[in-house]
C-alpha cells in the first residue's frame, strides 16, 4: 500500500487567513481560532514573529478564507473551504494557483482521505455507487502514476514550441514544485470537507482501497485522465499533452456501438459536430447530471452540443487579449489538425497583421474564450449581417479535453446497470485492475 503523506496546494496569496478547530500544534505550542499569516520581506509574519515556514498539525480541521476555485475557468469564484489534516504555509509562488510572490497554503493528508474529498468535489456525493467506485480508481491511479514513477521522460520535447508560424503549448501537472498536486481543475478538484460527503463515498473508497489501473504488460500504474463530457468520442493523449501514445488512452466511441467515423476528416467532423449522434453522455436527464455536476457546474446547461457567437471585432480583441499577439482584424479560423474525437489540436488564426497556427487543444480553448472554451471540437461559420457586421459562430461538442473517462457518460452507464469494472474497461482499454 502507498503510505507517503500527500501534499496538496490549496491557495497562494500575500496574506492567508485561516481558522483552526481543535488544538493544532506549531513548534509544540497549541493554537486554535482565527489567525493571519502575511508575506513580509521574503518570510512569513505570524503573531509578531517571522518564520521560514509554518506547520500546524494534530488538530481537528482548519478553514482557509477566500480560496479561489475554477482558476481561469468560467465558473471561477472564491469561497471559504475546510480541510482535515495538517496545514503547511510556505513562502514562494505557484504559477497555476497564483502568479505573484507570496505565501502558499498546503494541506498534508493521507492519500485515501484525500480521495474521499476528491470524489465529493469532482461529483456529487450522492452519485451511484458504481460511478463513485470507478472514479475512485481513476483518481487514485492518476494521483499515484507520477509518485510511483518519478523518473522524468526525456524522450518528449518541452511543453512549448514557438516560431513565427507555429505555437504549440500544453499544460501538465509538473507545473507544481512546492507540493504534489493542486486542489483545482488543473489537477483534481479537492475541496476538503467543504462539499457534502456521504456513506456511499466512503464505501466506494473502502471497496476499491488501493486498487489502480495498471498496464497489461509491465504492471505499472496508468495515467488515468477524466473530464465532463467527451461529446460522443474520446481523444488521444498526444493531442492534448506530450507527443506520447498510450495504448490505454485510445479513441473510443461513447456508445454501445463501437464504430466511429473518421473525425480527423474535416467533412465527417463537421457532420458529427453539427448533429447529435447517440452517446452515453448525450443526456439531459437532470437526475443523472446532478450526480456529476456540482452546484456551480450546473450553471453550464449546453455541453454535449453548444454554440458561441462573436462579432469580428469582439473575436479580434479577445484573441489579442488572450494570446498577447496582435493579429489585427481576424479574417479566418482554419482547422489544421483534428484528433479522432473531432477536437482540434492545431488551428490557423489568420489576421490582417499576422497569421499563426496554434495548439494544442487547451491553448486553442484559452485563446477563444475569456476563460476556457468548452472544448476544441468545433466548426466555424463566418457570416455577414445586412448592416455589414461580420460574425463568427463556433458550434462545438463536449466539455473538456476528452482523454480517458467521460464523467457524464460514466454516470449514464452506471444508471444503465454497468458495473464499475465495465465502465473502466470501456474508457480504458488494455488495462487491468490491481490492488497495490
């Protein structure tokens, strides 16, 4: 069994306000109640003294004030969050949680206790038992994959390639240096005991304790990924992150039928996106959606198929603000390369001042929305109004990167009577289950 305590980055700010419940110890001195830690001349100011780090341990739980969740996504907001385990405060910065120098609040907690919160944060604690068990296994596998396989892969290129005609960038979990994982969507949602949990969540963790997805050849723990909705077909790892193919992250149709059109072909991709083919995740059943979508996720109503509209002026300004590149007036958005789920991983942006091909999928989504576009599986229509106003309409499919488990599709499968083992076999072919 994996026993090393996990460190989870919760927030970063110049001032961290927190409340300790129970008797937490700092340097053998008990503390409880409300406190403030401030960044001061490269150190931490706490109760009139300065420290290099603060570790509060042994208490019941602690609450952090004004934690930002959904960083840079359309549901971004702040809320107070409560956690079990130890509270560690360090100086430094994390480029995912915060861009400024300051303090970082870290929760140190056991892996299985962490997973109880992840399952309740990523989905509703009232989800079906089979869905909870499936998610427990993939969340555990995703978490332990790099911790049990720490050697860097020197065969892949850096996460950014940039020249005058091509910009390819992706974002991986190795962005963190002060802790193992962050608590936000960049890694896995972890909101402590803030979200309601249930006996079903604990039962799912207990029933799958230590079980991970592993390779059918060498037994190594697999890098299991997940997201909200595939839009009907799942995507390849290499079209979202490093140029590395995993046989267990193949493209699969999210349906009882296995055949999938060639969605790398532009004509077939357009037909797929402009229609709504059958799929497990093609549902509007509120009872099922409430299992996957927390309260703020339910603000997103159209995700299997969706549309976004911009005037040419709005699009040109948006791309300039999001990319930092002055394209002038955007003339065209031209698909260059699609993956087998119809997601674009290279898109040519043509402007009056500059033309550039951008990728991979998340960078495309960043450029074309004030937060993140739902997915990069979209087609573009350019029209002109009677008054001469030029408009761009993006018609798209799915919500998220599309690699691995489709949460809404998995919820529908569980509702239809599939077991957690069958759900995992559907989304992760060429894997086997193993108890560490």
